[in-house]
C-alpha cells in the first residue's frame, strides 16, 4: 500500500457527511473507496463505497479525519480531485470535483479526460440522475 498525502482530498462538508456515514457503517477501520469505471454519458463514471479492505496497490489518504481509498487503476484519473457533498432541491449526494476531466455530463456522474470517444463503445446510454 502506498501512503500519499495529496492524491485526493475531501471537502469539509464531504468529510462531515462521510464521518457520519462511516460511524454508522458497523465496519471497523472503514473508509470511503473512490473509484472510476467505464460507462456513463461521457465515458467514465465515478463510484464510491464504504470499504474496510486495503488491497494491494491501493492508495490510502486520510484527509479531514476521513480515510479515502483509491485503487491503482483509478488513481491516474482521480489524481488531485476533491470529494464533496452537495445538497439541492433534488436531495443530496457526494460529487467529485476532478481537475483531470476535460468534459463532464450534466448529471455529474460521468466524465471524459481526453476528449476521445467513450472506452469500449460504452457511455451512450444517457444520464443517470442524481449524484454518486
């Protein structure tokens, strides 16, 4: 496992919400796993999960008291991003502010990093509403 201090961060609002969720998760030493997968309107989709595992190759960052876990495949696409929590009239949810994204879908779930077509022909299925 690699210890990195600036690979990914979390906002103050995001940290407060994540700490609340982690406290009720029932998992000891749990953190927020942030990952990227193919799909969505723009090519890649963000994903987040409560996870108490630390896998080989994971990058672990503790920011504002929250453990953030990123796998080695997702790290290049998430380098320098900030996890945040937003609330609006449609509800609330986690979102990712990603400086690597060259374009993003209006739904906030998907992004592209190089302006190229979606990987493996995926991502033409329309927006998923809401946040991660």
